[in-house]
C-alpha cells in the first residue's frame, strides 16, 4: 500500500493496481499548484464528508476517470443524481471491495455541501488490504476511536492535526492511545490561516512520547 499526499486532506492510495483518491481538494488549494489533477488515477474516490475542502474536485475527477464514489448515503446520492457512479455506506458498515475491506466509521464534525444542502453525517474510513489504514477525516478526538484500537491492528493512521476545525496535535497524541497506533500521518494543517501549525514542534511532541508523526510534502509518497 502506497500513499501520496496531495495537500490538505487529499490522499492517493495505491493498493496493487487499484488507485483510490480520498477527499480531492486540489484546484482550490494554492499550496497544491504543483499537482496536475488530470494525471491522477482513480478507480475509487472516498469522501469523508461534504465540506468543500474535501469535495471540490470530486465531480471533475469522477467524470474523467469513471471512478466509483464511496461515502455516506447522502453524499453518494448527491453524486449519483449528477450521473456519477457511487457506493453508499453508513456508519459502522463495511463492504468488501475488489481491493480490500472498507468500514465507514464515526467522526465528530459537520457535513454540509457548499450550498448548505445536507451532506449526511461525517465519517472516516478503515481500509483493510495488504496493510490496515485508518483515515480519520475531519474529527474531534472522540472515545469512539477506542473501538478502532480494539478491533484493528493498524499499520498507519491519518489524523487531522491543524486544530480549530478538527483536533490539534495534543489531541492527536491522545488519539494515538485510543486507536493503539503510534505511526501517524498528519493532515489537514497549514492550508489556510486557521489551521497553521508549528511543524517541528508537532513532530517533537510526538518524538517526546515515542510516537512518530510523518508530515509529507505535497506530492510526496510513502509506503504504509
Ligand atoms: Ni470539514
Ligand atoms: Mn476540512
């Protein structure tokens, strides 16, 4: 399993020959101007919630690639009504896709579309394939994360660390304990003023607790 960071909360995940794109927000992100969105492959697009900084490029990428949009029921209905392909899920449910098993899990946040219409309830994903990956989505620290620690042996967790709209670095450190994973890829930081962080300080806080915070450059990839 290989992950590429496309800035903000957008990830590319490659599992063997399958390409998964998560929360595409590239054309609206000045910091991601080096990314050529038309070169991104996608068989599936996973959407955690409807906010614009997670859905801006869903329609364009799905139209170009024919990717299947995987999200909560309301978000998938929204895109199916635009003629796009989707697979609706809801919290606590899992589905075995051709690349692995996906569970849509709880997040504490909101989920309206940019026009104010209802985008269901926000979530995160646990992907079980050759590796097990938790993508938290936009969320507060929540006790529900303990369920993930109990039921999965995670190889990597992707957690928001930008504070203000989601948990920040200190709560992400507590989340590590709840999910029982000490290798974290941080996201949802630095994109705009509300979520700017001190990166060296964030990494040092993790180091001090013998945990690892990975912060990728935009366009950079890592093996899970
Ligand atoms: Ni959000
Ligand atoms: Mn967001």
